[in-house]
């Protein structure tokens, strides 16, 4: 009976932390190995890219771009009692060589933009997503005026509602 009393008073044995430590070490080693494999198994290394660049003399798509700036616009919005103004300025992204044709149509482009922006409700301009929608609408109208695909994009450089 003396032995059974001693076993009851003894603290229970703690579980070993060795399996947990080994699992962490193996996971870290596996992660490091996977990183090393992915880092070194690319199709080309930086030196391969540097050597291949001089041989390939292709023009970048950016070489075929030009920009036509539009004059700044101040547009009165809403009814005359509100006195809300929109300051707007943009540039048109065009293909090289189309700058002169698009510049020639600038009065029509300005008329289309002015007419469209005056028709938009002030509440629509104050929305967070307004600029994305307005940009798409204005670009479509400009592309109709210029015909074909002379104008690639509309880049809004100033859009201030006061």
C-alpha cells in the first residue's frame, strides 16, 4: 500500500516536445527547399535575359504611342443656382502618325466632351466609381468622332469638382 500512495502523490509526466520541434524543423527545411527549387528553376536567368536583349531588335509597343493633349475645360454643372464647376483636362493616347489627324478634330472632341459632361448629374460625378464610368463613356464618344481606332485611350490628368 505504501507504493500506491507514492504513485498518487507523484506529478504526472509531461509529454515530450521533441516531436513538435522535429516537425517544425522538417517544415522549415521543406519550405526552404521549395523556395530554392522555384527560385533556381526559372526558364531564364538574369544573365540569359541580358545576353538575349541585344540580339532581339524588336520595337516595344510603347514606341508606337503618341499623346495629344486636350486644352483644359471648366464646365458649369447643374442649375445656375448651384454654381458647381468641374475642371477637366485630359490627353488622348494615339498611334504614332495619327497625332495630326486627331489634333485636326480637336474642336469636335471638345464639343462632345463638353456636351456630355454638362449632361451628367452632379451626384453621378461625386460617386467613387464615377471616373471609371465617365472615362469609358467619353472615350467611346471620342472614338466615334475620330472614326476607326485612331484614339486608343483617354488619360484624365485633371478632374476637380468645386
